[in-house]
């Protein structure tokens, strides 16, 4: 058995949230193609994550939600009318999932009084798990709530590979991760490079390609640091030295998207003062040494990486990571 590193749930969460926020139009058109008839894509989209967190605080840390997003979109009718798109990316079996979707629906409807559509994307490997409705009946009173669903493991690889919407690459990456959990580094490297070549052949805008390349690179990690570096090198060759986004930059970008203040003066004196969602604190201080220490601390405590993986991504020696880990008491 090969011990490949698959990111824990909160890291899948970061990657999914980042790609949805980077590509909202592609995301909506891929999963809800009929939305093009209703929505005005030129008006853009707003993410109501703060409002969603206020309505649905985390109530059970042992069974955290995977990814939940709320998108505000405007209609084409010429008026300033808007609708809500509720998104759930679910990576594990939850027998109360359908009930939770219904709870989201009635609370959102009560608060906003706007049309709502909901989408559940299942990224687990159980083909039999696919709840799509909540039903209630008691003494003649009944309620049925049905929502859109998408099961990644049910999808066809070749269909996704030739799909014109770039977001198909995201789904294909997730499908690759589900089906190749025990593959060797060599097999996984070839699969990911083949997928990236198909991505590059589409000649899409640089921003979109970079976002997709980042998702592909980070969603499944190799077991050996050298495979990670080989993949990055091959990407640079294929794309004529375009670089993808590292873990630290990805976290910084997510922080900026959520409105977290980042101060930069005389080098980097002050970093993220408030972390992502559950209080990730990078605390980047002045000087390269201090910055590296904080990055490594975050990779260990928040990303759950091994010494070798943290050293590879932070660009430091393994001994440096070992020292930081000891100082952290881990």
C-alpha cells in the first residue's frame, strides 16, 4: 500500500472555496446550465459567507461541515432582483445531510425572502450515498424538500476531459483523487501531467489556468517531495515558466478574499492578523528567518503536513522543520 498524502477535510475546504470564488461563472454554468437563461452574469456575483456563518454556526466540531457557500446572483429581468445559490460540497457520509439542507433552505428563505436554489456536490467514494431530498410527515402535515445533486464518482473521465467548461477540470481532478488513492507516485504523476496538458491545450486565460493548475497540484499530494518538485518543473516547461500557487500564497489569497487585513511595510512586518474561518494565524514578521518559521508552523499545525512535505513547500531544510516542530511541542 502506498502512503499518499490526501489533505484533511479543512484543506479540501480551502481548495474548494478558493476555486469556487476564482471561477464563480464557470462553476454555476457547469453545475446549473439552465442558470444562463435566468441570471445576468455581467453583474457578477457576491459571496455571503459571513451571513451564512451567522445563520449556521458550527455546532459540532467532531462532525464539521465540508464546504458551504452562498452566492448572491442578479437576474436578467432588468430590475435589481437577485437570487441565492446555496452550495454544499460533502466529502463524507452524513445521515442528517438532507435535513441540514432543508434547515439551510427555510432559514435562508425566512431571512432574505428571495428565490433559492441548492446544490449538493458529493466527493466521497461510496456510490450508494446520494441524498437528494428531505421528507417530513406527521398527522396529516407533510413537507418534501428536494435539491440538486452531483456525484463525482459517477462521472465519466473522458466526458469531463473534453467538456468545454473549464470547471470540468476541477471535477476531473477530484475524480482522479478518488480513484487513485493507492497509486504509485509515478502513476499519479503521469495522470496529473496528462490532465494538465489537456488543460493547457484549451488556451484559456492565464488567471483561470493558474487557478486550475493550483487545484490540480494541491488536491492530491505525492508521497515523496521529489515527485512534487518534478510535477512543478514539468508544469513550468509545459506553460513556458508559468508558476502555480503554493500553499502559503493560497491561504493568503483566501484571507484577502474574506476581507482580512494584511499589512506590508518595509519588507513584511505584519502578516495575517486574523486567520481563515477558524482563526489561522500566520503572523508573518520582519525578516526571512521569522517568516520561514511562521510558514512552517502553519504547515505543521494547520495543514497537517509531514516534516518532508513542509520542508519541500517552505523551501527549507528538514532539520529546520524538525526544530520548529520540537519548539511547538509536537
